[in-house]
């Protein structure tokens, strides 16, 4: 059970990935600022711990790039000082790890999960659509430098998108990057819910297995959405029923549902793929985003 912490507003990011399930980046930037003041975040954490049991993990994630918040180090220090037994995970696209200040601020984390989907500039620009000034060479070097300094675990997520980064040429360059970075684990993932542009195709299990075999690296695993997600302890039937009853009245986005249910959008997203697999919901792309609805009989 993980407590998610958002450090930037939706959707402040250094990338505008074509597959992003959170939609278009509204502020594409590499500029670090106090997008949400660290004091406000620590105050909310204090309130949370006064009123809730301790989670198993605290995870910095959300609908943007957490390292863009210049106060991330202060927030991590607060947690480690007041709740040293709770491990901290940071989900990051890794683009700012070339900055020594960012690397230093993440040193107290226990697990960092950077992403790396491309190892050539052309593919990087095609799949990740970076902010001005970002180069794939600097990107890879930054993660490699972090690996040399960081004593915790690094799980490198690689999002495979057929037609974008699954050619032999791209995979060979990615393998060279993995061997330079030396992550503890390489996680192959693919499309789980609709991306920000239409027409994208998820890699099949067979395609992911083929890529894993091509890489021939012992620390590679496939983490594409588990079909048994509904059997996890944290998957609650009452939440599923509440989602279905809500969208039966009118189609909603995941953000709409999060506001209605009074929970985080990441919590809502746990349920959407499972409901799709059960054919209980379908989606339609509209101007404001992806809307979920109950299929017509």
C-alpha cells in the first residue's frame, strides 16, 4: 500500500510522451521551481500521518515530473527524519539526473525508477517529445552518473511501443545504454490505457518476450499490466462498483472520477484496465481527454 505524493501540478513535465496516459503536457519545461511549496507538502504529510495508518511505501509520482520541484530534497529529508522506517520510491523520467543537484537531492530515497525508452536522438524526439535542450546522450549519461553515486535500488522502466522503439537498431542502442547504466532491474512495459495520441498499439506479450530474449540481460523482466490485478488486496470491489455506477449515469475521465470519489487519479487508474478487460467499460476520445462509459447493450 503506497502513499502517492504529487510534487508538481498537472501536467508539468520535461517530456510530452506520445503514450502518456495523463494526456498532453501543458507546461513542457526543464526549469526547476517550487511548483508546490515544500512546506505545503510536508504540512499535508503531517496531517496524513495524524489521521491514517502508516503506508508500506511513500511514492513520488503523479501527473508530471517530480524532480522539477526544487523542494523535492526537502520533502524527502522531512520523511526520513520523521518516518525513517518507511521506504521512499521516486518515479521519474530521469531527464534531470544530469543535474548534480537533482542527483544529490535523491540520495536519501530507497528506490528510484527512471524511464528510458530510446537511445538515439531521433527516436527520443519521436516517442518522448522532449523540452528544448534535452539530448538523449546527456539523458543516458545522467542516469549512469546517478547509478555511480546512488546506494539504493534503481529499476529502469522501458516503455515498448511498436513502430517507435522496437526495431533491431533501436533495441541494440538501448542495450548499450543499459550496459552503461547498470540498473538493478530493467522493466519492460507497454500501453495499458489510451495514450495522448490515437492509433497507438500495445506490444503483445509475445513481442515483449522476444525483446527480452534479444536483450539477453539477466536483470530484465516484463511488467505489463497484470491480469490478476483484481485479486490484489488493495483492489476493492466497492470502488469498482462506485466507478461503474458513476459512469453509467454519464461518461467521465479518470480525473473526473478521482474528484467524485475523493481519491487520487492513480488509485482510479488501478481499476480502469481491469474493468476494460472484463468488458465492463469502454472509452471514447474527446477534446477534453479520454472518457470512460458503460458499453451499450
